[in-house]
């Protein structure tokens, strides 16, 4: 079992925690993680982009000039793609980008991402993350004290509006609950800060 030290909000070491091998010591499968990240990013796309084709642009009903005898190239409409204000040829139209993965693949990818954070020493366990008031300064001081990087994911055991809103104004910091984390967010952060209570719940859910 990998062991990680536990610190308080002041950055002082207060103990050590043994992590579950089934969650935090899984073999990293790069192919599965790539599939999960790709699916996540594609599922963020709305697919509402749309360009006007020559049939959708207004105007261009009359043939601009006769077919022969003018010396110019033959044209059938002023709304062809080669004309200014003409339609777009082969442009994007609304489509569905959604990609689905089976549960086992998503689970394996997430466990691999968590294990990678532990193996590289980027996981910081805090005994308790609390806020008595809405205060960004308090949370910024905590991140500085524990040595968190600029891009940090903070995982909480439950929804705490004071903590979440206090972190909201800090650039590069994102908060999530233990059951809403995803592979992309875990990999995208440089520091993975987890409340000790959230670690226990993650092991309960994912082990």
C-alpha cells in the first residue's frame, strides 16, 4: 500500500495515510486513458456550428450574365462559393460529437490517473478543508502553505459552498466532489489536493 503524508491547512504534517492499492496503485494503461480523455473532450463539444451553403444564402436568383459571348467565365449565380458573399463549400454543419465508453473502461482510466498522481508524488492529502466564511485569502494561504502548484484540483467529501466559492476566484484552481472527478481534470492538474475524508469515500466507491 502506498503511504502519503497528511498535512493540515497550515502545511504542517499531522500524520500518514495508507492508500488502497485497488484505487491508488493500479497499473497505468495509456491507451485506455487516451480514450477516456478523448471522449471527455469530444463530449464537451456542442456541435452547433453551421455555415450557409449556396442554397441558403439570400440572393443570386438571376444568372449574372449570358452564357456565351461576354468573354467572361460562365456563371450561374452570384451566390456560388467563389463569389464574395457567396455560400460556403463543404463547411461545417450541425453534428453530434458524443462518444460513449463502457463503465469498465472509464473506471480503469480514472484509477490509472489517480495512481499516476500518487506515483509521481503529486497527491496532497489535507486532514480537513474548511472555511468559516467566504474568504479567498484563506484558501490561497492554504494552497501556498501545502505547496500546491498553480494548476490544482481540490477534491472535497461533500458540497461546501463556503469552500467552493472561496476557491472560485483563484486562477487555475478547480474544485470537485469525490464522486464527480473525471480523468481529464485529474490529469490536467499539477497538484491533486484531497481532503482526508474524501480519500476514504473514494476508496469506498472505486475499490
